[in-house]
C-alpha cells in the first residue's frame, strides 16, 4: 500500500507540474496580447561639476564661509515590488516545495518502513494541500473581483485532476500510516 501511495503521489506531482507549465504559458500568452504600460521611474539628475580651465596658477584666496549648511544627498529611488492581484508568491513557492519534501520523506518511509516518517510525511502532505487550497481560493476571489481570469490561466480539468489525485494520495497515505502504526 505504501508503494501505491508513492506512485499516486508521483502522479499528483506530475499533474501539478503540467498544471504549472500550462498556467505559465497561458499567462505569457495573455501578457503578450495586452501591452504593459510602463511608468517612468523618476531618477535624480547627477550633480554638475565644473572644472576650471587650465591657466596660470593664481595664489589661493581666502575661501568665503558657506552659509548653506551641510549638503543633502539626492533622494534614493526606491523600488517596490507588488504581486499582481490573486497571486501570492509564498503560496506559489511553498505548495510545490512542501509537496516535493513530503514525497521525499514518503520515499524514505517506503525504503525503511519507519513509522514516524509516514506520519511526518502525512503532516507535510496536509500542509501542502492546505497551501494549495489557499492558493486556489485566492485565485477564485481575485477572479470574482475581476482582478484576474478565473483559475489564473490554469486549465480547469488539470486543476480537477491534480485535486483528485491529491485527495486520493491523502487518503492512501493516511491508511498506510495507520496500518504502519499497528503491528
């Protein structure tokens, strides 16, 4: 049963990879269709320095005291990065990462049959599913507000396939961990 869960987990990861590739291709195609309006970034002009012309050397005169006070440095341009509506970089990074870490721990469990590894892998799987559902919910909410298209460019049938295989993986991993706990 542990090997069946491993195979199912690999199929879930493969469906997720195909889903990510299809979604990013759809986003690129949408970005090419509508030109992005770029705002000019204000940048301060560099200070102008004058160099005196070369000529005969003159004796140095007493410099006049400056009343301007200390010079202020020019303002530093600040770059701010904002995620587009419906996107959350932490979810987009953590969901696949947690899935792969859980798969790795499950693979070790299959090789060693050490029961705590099964439960650790199951916990990681639950966290990965929670991150994936949060990601899906944020995309749905952004689509309702009109901030971005529904499913974020992800094909709905691939989203369903990934969700069904993840659910089956969760059930099979739970059954396997429960079976491994009782000798």
